[in-house]
C-alpha cells in the first residue's frame, strides 16, 4: 500500500493567494498500516474574521503565540512528502499548502485525491457529498467539526469505510478517473496541472514570446484550461492553438463578473491573435437623435469612444461598424414605414419623394404627406428595443464580488480593488473610453451596483 496523508486545514478565508493557514491536521498512514497524527496551530500573520472564528472555534488569541508557517514548514513537508495527498475538496487544502510553501521559495507537489469526487463516483445515487453528509451517511465519528485534525480523522474514516463497502476494482477505477490527465503540448511543463486553481478567473496562453496567443475567462480555471488539451478538440484551429502553448499564466478573481471584465480589458490591451470577438474595435458606434426642429428628430451616428454615457442623451444600439449600423436602420425603415430622407439614409432635393415613398413604403414625410412629429414617434418606437440603459448614478459605482469591488463609472470599468488604497488609486487614474463589450457585461448586473460615496464623507469601502 502506498503511504497516505489525510489532510485538513483551517484558514482565514477561501482564497489561497490572499488568506493564510491557521491550523494543520494530518493523519499519516504508512505502507504497513501504522498510523500517526499531527496537529499544529499556525499564526497566520493576519486577523481571523469573526465568522471564521465562529465556524472553527479558532480565535486570534489562540494563534497569537503559535508559530508562523515558516517555522513548521519543514515538519509539514516531512509528513507529506512521498505520500498520496487525500483531502475533502482537496484543491482547497492543496492550494493553500502550495501557496504557503511558494512564499518560502519551496515547490510542493503531490498526487492528490479528493474525497468529494471519490464519494460522487462511488455513491452517485446521493446528491450531497460534503463532510457533514458523509458523517451522517456512513456513521462516521466526529470528535470536533471544523478543527483540522478532527476533520482529517473523518476523511481517514471515510477512506476505511469505502474499502469495506466497495470493491477494490471500483475504488481503483474511481481513483484512476479522478487523476486522469489530458495529453499536454510537448513544450508545456506537466507540473502546470498541479498549479492550476479551481476558481474563477482569466487565463493567458503564451507561445514563443511574451505576447499571449489567447486569453480566456473561466468559472473554474483548472477545468477550462485542461479542456483546451482534451483529445476531442472541436476544430483543427483549436488543436493548433493547443500545440503552440508553451506557458500559461492566470489571474484569479472573486467571481464570474470580475473574470468577464478582466478578460475583456486584457484582450483589448494585449490584442492576442486568437481572440477575435472581444478585440478592440475603433469603428464601434451608436445612434443618437438630433433635434432638427418642427418635431423632426434625425438619427446621427456617434463613435462609441466619443460618447458620454453619464449624460442624458439617449443612445440606440452597439454596432461594430458604420455599415452594420446603417443596415439595421434600413431594416427598421422598411418594417416601420420610415422615410429614408428624414433618416439621413438617402439624399433628395426638398419636396422630392424618397425612393421608399415611390415604393409605397414611406408614408410621405419627405413630401409633407405625414407630419414630422408623427414620423418621429414611429422612429422612437422602432428604436426603443435598441436603447442603451442610461447610467443610473451621478458618479462612480461599485459591484461587490467576494473580497473584491469592481469600480465602474458611466459604464466604464476602472478596475478591481481589494483595499481602500487600491480603490483610491483607481479613482485617480485616467478613465478609459466607453467600450461596447464592457457595457454588455455591466448592463446585466446594474442591479448589483451601489453608488460610491463622495470622498469627503467616505469611510472604509472595503472591509
């Protein structure tokens, strides 16, 4: 039997790159079946949030005199090295330990087994596979929930239980499926598989140089990146991209909104060759209405980069080019019997009918048979489905997502902050131009926005 390590950690939060370990619990099982246990409180070097303290029972006072991770790192490595790393939601615990060792300049790698995934594979008839469900389902004996060693003991008990309730063949098949890795490009370090986090964010594929080949967003970075290297590529182009990848970087975000915003901003800044949809588009435009008097409102194209989204001027549609915008307006003219001359789509001498009127499509506003005001009412009715959402605040606004806040002003994404200092830096930075893709992302989440208080009365925004 291979040596095993059943591991559980308590931490100050859920983000391995930001939060820190407060307690380590390890149950070691040797090849001969002998068992040893180790539990160690760790001073995280940062406050433990009240809700975490309430959940785990580990207080700031308890860890005040505990050693920092660097003081126990060698002991932890000795107990983990060469063993199969087994944990419940294993990427969480493995990710925290990898980041703690990385801060010390130490590379930690291990073969990992997640008992959540193992339970799902062996007991698919059940919907819940959290540790509390396993305790109830398998009659596991919990000494103290949410303390590191007690939870590690529960994971060991579950391991023992499945070896009674399920055949070795079933267990081995489940383990093999869990640890199956895709075929990676020949120039990509295989160790990247252990590094990829199972969190939302943005990932960047690089080839020969420092310009990215491709930028993507994901709810689960690890799962999405590995899908690029699966054997069943949907196209030859995707397979060609996968074979060019020599390096992967990523940026973790607190949620999907942050991933979408970062992806769009990075693509426009770095212009990767394999991203077409979100590339910077200098021809992007929208329609506004110009008052020509006597009830006549005439559509006018405005470049998106030039519009002031905080103003009261109504805008209609987000178009990639002038051609697309004119085609849409022509289609509306036909379906709503509008005049091409009054719309600016056709030039004609005063009093002369437009071509649409000759076809009996236009109702005659061009020759005075229809009041301009009536034509304007039908024009606004035709455009209403294209109307952009007006910016609902007098200044910047925030979208809170986990431990991050996204700063938005007039539909412009100014950046993401994790501290008040970050926020102030973003507020003082130069504003980017209005962007159609950013607007589309943010308009769906306007209900989550809250106005940012004026600086003169602002307290701590990020707590």
